[in-house]
C-alpha cells in the first residue's frame, strides 16, 4: 500500500488530482496530511469540503484517536481499495498520544464507509444477483445458466480483469477455459493474468486488429473481474453484436455494455463451482481436440499473428515511428521489468508494443479521470514497490513537462530503470482531435524539449534518439547492462525518442470515425 504525506493547505491541494485518480482507479493508499486547528486562520482551506467533493474518506486525528485512526485508515484503504486521508490538525502534532482513546467514532466511520460501497461483513454469503441496470439483464440467472451457456458455445472467449488477479483465481479461470475450449483475453490492468497459449491479448482499445477480429468472432464472452468500461468495450465495438455477454464481478460498477447475465459474487466463491460444472468428467464438455472446436480450427494463435506490424522505423517527416521505438525497447529492456505509463496519445501504443511479465508489472496511471502528468510521481512508487525490477516510465513530452518537478525524485528513487519520453513536440492527443475538427492547433504544439539533458542534470544517462541509426546507442547500452540487478548497482537512463505526429493511434481514429 502507498503511504504519502503532504503539508496542510497548498501541499494538500497539490495532491487533489492524484486523490481523485486513486479513488476512480481503485488504488488503496493512505495520505497523511496536516490540517488547520479548530479555530481556522484566514488562509486556512476547507480541506474536508474538498475531500467530501471528491468522495474520499477521511479521519481527523486527535491525541486520543490518532493511533486507531492510523490503523483504521490502512484497513479501510485496503478493504475498499481506495484512498483514505488522515488529517492531523497542526496544533496537536506534538501532543503525546493518549492510550485507549475514543475508537468508537472511527469504527462508526468504517461502517458508514463500508455500507456506502455495498459491501458487508457477510460478503461471502451474498446471494448472486443481477444489477438490472440494463434492459438485457436477466432477472434470476444462476451459475448453472452460465455453465450451460459456456458448454453450448462454439467460440467461447473469457476476459479476465484485475478482479481475477486480486482474488487469485487465474488457475481456476484457465481450467474453465480449457474445459470449454475458450480463448482468453485480459484487461489492460491484468496483463497475462491467465497463463495460456490461448491468451489472445488485451481487451479493448489496446488490442491489435488481428486480436480484435478474433474476439469479434466469439459467440459467448465471459467477463470476470473486469468492469467492462468504455475502454474495454472499445466504444461498444469490441465483441460481435450478437455475442452473449456474461459478466461476473465482485460488486456493482458502472458498465458500458449490456450483458445477458450480470452477477455480483466474489470470484473465489463462484469460479470453483463453475469449474466443476463444466469439468469434462462431470458433463460432456467440448473437448479442445474436437475438430469442430474453436481452438482446433485456429490451430494456434501464433499462426494468426502478423509477422510485421511496423514496416519502417522512420516516417515520411523524418521523425521516428513511435511503435518501432517501443518495439525496440521491448527487445532491449531486461525481462524482469515493470512499466508505468502517463496519459496521452502515445499511450495507445504502449501496452500493444511493450510487454511486461504479469499483472503486477503494468501500472497505467491517469486514465480513470483522464489526467496526464502523474507518471513521474508514480514511478517513485513503482520503484519503491518493485526494487528488484527494471522500472520504466513511458510518458509524453507534455505530461513529462507537467510532472517535471518529480523528475529528480524519480531518478533518485530508481536502482535500475529508464524514463522514456515519446516526444512528438506537441500535446498530441489534443492536436489530433482538434486538427480533424479544422481548429487552429498552434497552441497544442510545444517546443521540442531536450529530456536527455534534463536527465543528465539529475545524473541519469541521457539518450536523444532521432533516427534509426541512433537505435544502436540503446542497443549498446542495454547489451552492457546485466540481466539481473547487481548489488549496489545504479543505472538510470532517460531516453528522448523524437517521434512523428504522422502515426495516429487507433483510439483517436475510432473516436473521430464515430463523430
Ligand atoms: C491534468 C491534465 N491536463 C490536461 C489534459 C488534457 N490532455 C489530455 S492528453 C494531453 C496531451 C498530452 O501530451 P503529451 O504528454 O505530449 O502526450 P501526447 O498526447 O503528445 O502523446 C492533454 C493536454 C489532461 N488529460 N490532464
Ligand atoms: Mg506529446
């Protein structure tokens, strides 16, 4: 769990965007911050009002409650998977703790917050039910209905989200899929969670076109522990329009796609039951060797993977193709890696071309509230959480400049890692959308910033990569780097890829096509 601290007032307001993102993205963290004394001064801010507006839980500590407040904040953050703030009025900050103080206030807060989120201590006994928020939801589906649908499917697809990772049910999901001959996909936040040769890739906007085409052939799609948000549904276009969607997740969450069946259950409760219902020894399940099965028809997924997606690393304007840059990094970075991303147009390619080993190694920051600029700060957290990994941030030049105050901390916190700027000298996401609308985009063009020099100023090794020939600089650097970390080793690279604006990401094209 992340624990952060800021000073009261302006230090606290600097954390508001991050708190809003953590709340929307369901990231557990505790922020310990100062606040004003009971009698506020003219320059004090209404911090509690701001937290109320963001819907973020908070506790205001007193000498008698501070100890239990700290424990409860951490428990609450972990249980609800969201940020919790502990405010300490500065006039009591040097008061001694009073033991055995007033815990009842805090327990009440926990109950209130818990029931507000629809969870309860009897969570494991919760009956299966449908949320009924879409017209297609059936009134009383059971796990047997789900099993019947899967067994009757000709081309079943199972989509596993972060809920599968957090509940530790990936192996059960794989055996369900293997019993019915399914393909697997994962959400962007649950990279490779199901370890299978039949794993097709990331669901939603990060799917390559060949993966998307196969996913659209599925006749039954079982979505587990993923919210089915607009990104995952690719604006409603991810699956075939006549596919039957079955959606199981642990608690109600706004979904962007109607489901034939939508159930709320802890996955660790329902999935073993489903696995037994579709197991080959219990029912005549579809054998994956059966020549009519989808897997048999496909032969293997590798047979469908195009050999080359990017033809040339250099675009017509002489700048680099961003996809080729990420492909190069994918080949060069040590395998044991964690990759964190800022937001922007460039993000459309990162999960597509730069792979990571598993769900704990992919951190996509900012998308829950569509914010940029949090990448460098987040890298500090990734480096702290995964000190053995080669830790990477991929950011745009706009988001990079916005978060620049954190560049020094990010470099200092890394043992081995790279900060990669996909530098198109523009607020690309804005520029592509507004230029299509015929608007003046001059304010969206930004000076080509020299990130390598900035990195060198903070004692990293800086690389400016303008041409395909410059790729050799990176090849040499990574060839000299050991695959595994060495004791006391520090190797931090700041890589500035000068990329072209001529390659437009699918998600922008799809949004524009809809307008
Ligand atoms: C805090 C914040 N300010 C502004 C925006 C609007 N916005 C979204 S993408 C983007 C451009 C990002 O530019 P850059 O980091 O260079 O990435 P690119 O889109 O060029 O790949 C902007 C300004 C936002 N999402 N968040
Ligand atoms: Mg940019």
